[in-house]
C-alpha cells in the first residue's frame, strides 16, 4: 500500500526530481553556456554597463539560491534510500551488528563509539 504525502510535499518532490534530472543533463550545461556567451557577447552593445553586469549577477544568484533547495532535496532523498537499503542488508545478515541500523539518527557520541568498535574489529581481523 502506497502512502500519499501532503500535496505540497508531493508536488515539490516531483518538481525537484524533474529539475534535478534536467540540470544534470548535457542540455542544461549547454543552455547555461549559451546564456553566458550571449551575455558576454552583448557586453559591447551595452557598453559593459552596471545594468549589464547586474543581469548576470542577479540571474546566477537566483538560480544558485533555488538550486540549493532542489539539489538538497534530491541528495536527502538519495541518502535516505541508501540508508534504508543498507539497514535492510544489515537486518538480513545474521553476523551483522544490528546496532548499526539507523546509525545516521544516533547522537554523534553514540555513532563515534560504534565506529571505534568497528575500527577495533577491523584491526583485530588483520
């Protein structure tokens, strides 16, 4: 059974996935390159004015600001999926240490204690 999230969350997730797919494509890189070239070539026409410079500065600032949220959403979603898959593998292995499940949600001190335990086990195995 699939659970549906809040419409705003669902809509943003769909939007973020679509944007992430596009911006990681060669077409997006080419489009950004074309925009920069057009801006640079138009410099002499606008006498390299403050307004001409403001256009690229404002545009890149806005795009960067928005991309932080979109890319963070994609990275968080990917990280959560990977952590869930790793937790499932840990659960499936009889010899695995189940204390590692949900490690990303533990306190820093607890996580470091578990990592130290793993380092000791690796050193003992050598």
